[in-house]
């Protein structure tokens, strides 16, 4: 496994770190997959900052985003573009994965020559959950546990860990936003913009939207709620409250279950004045 693992002692600066991460990704995922996913990423139309649809991420393997980020950093003299905090956040995710998977390889827990392992790494959807499982498993390893991945062998448990008389069976779950949530949010904001409405929109769904028809049906309810102020239907409860252009105090909201909040905020005009906090063309969707 030494041919795949990173020797961290040889990393002395940002250049050697970025170059080592790039080589690691090439060895683990293969340049064929990386280039294929990069081509998909390049074909996605670039959106204008005022076009909210550019915020919906294309369905590509995360390794393409990482590889593109490393290449961009190299072109900028091995530095971040400080205008975008998302670059730093994605780089941190990359570092955590590489360090964790490096521990997995160094301890010979997984063999990437195994078809089930290589298949899980290359599958864009499976990798998102595997990335989290690898981080959890590496944490067990760092604490002296013997670790296995039974799920990759066809069993139902993601991780088995053992240390002396202590055994752990871990089922890993990582929360991920569904793409149709983003599509719904964009549609809501665009509808408010079309109607030149400054409003707070609260949407409580009874089930996750999976296909475009679900989004279309929900938008029918949103349109009705814009006209009536409130819709309470089997698939969603929607409240629309128009906002003033000048708010002299906090805008009060009541969220019954905060852990399920997803939101988008858009405004073309915000300022503080003697009259208070002024907003214009504000759309807030929760």
C-alpha cells in the first residue's frame, strides 16, 4: 500500500502539500475518471451572480471539484482565492479525506485493488457517504482500534472496530441536501422577483421532493400562498408574509423544528439608516 500512501514528513510548504494531494487523487481515483468528471464540470454553463440557478451544483464526482481546486491554487502560486470562502471549506474537506484515507491505506484496512472498494470510490453517489465512513474509521484507527468495513463485503454494518474487549458496530449517516430542495428554493425566489414582492416564505414539507414534477406541484401551492397568505395542504404548509421596506426592529419568525431549516436569502438593496434597517427586493425562503 506504500505506493498510494502519502509521506507527510516530506511536505514542507503549500506547494509540496498541493502537489502531494494532486498525485494522491490521481493514484486513488485514476486520471480517466478525473478527466471524465472534469469534462462534465466544464460543460456546465457559467451563471451570472444575479442568476440563482448557478448555485445548483452539477451532479459530478467530488474528486473533480477537488482536482479543479488544486489546479487553480497551483496556477495562483499555490494560494487560495480569498474572495470565495467555499474554496477554503472544500480544501478542508479534501484534507480530512486524504488524511483519513491515508490512515486506512497505511494500516492495510482497505485494498483499492478490490473491485468493491474501487467501485465505491468511483461511484459519485456512493463516495459521498463513503467519505464520511472513512473519516469515522480513521478516528477508530487513531485510537488503536482494529477496523473493518463489512458493508463493502456485502454486510449491513458500515464499520466494525475492536480494541481489546471493546467492540463497536457503526452505521454512519451523513446529512446531505437533496438537489430538488435547491431547485425549489430557486423557483420560489424567482417567482417573488417576477411579482416584485418583498416577502418571507416559510415552507414546511411533509415529504422530500424527488423529481421536477414534485417541485412544479409545490410551486402551484406557493403561488396560491402568495395570493392568500397561507396554504395548508397534505404535502406542504406554506406561509407568505410581505415585508416592509424599512424594518425598525428584528423580524420575528417562529420555527418549530430548527434542525430542519434550509434557507436562501437574496436582496438587491440593504442599508442602515436613521429610520432603521432598510431592505428592498428582499426574498427569504425557509
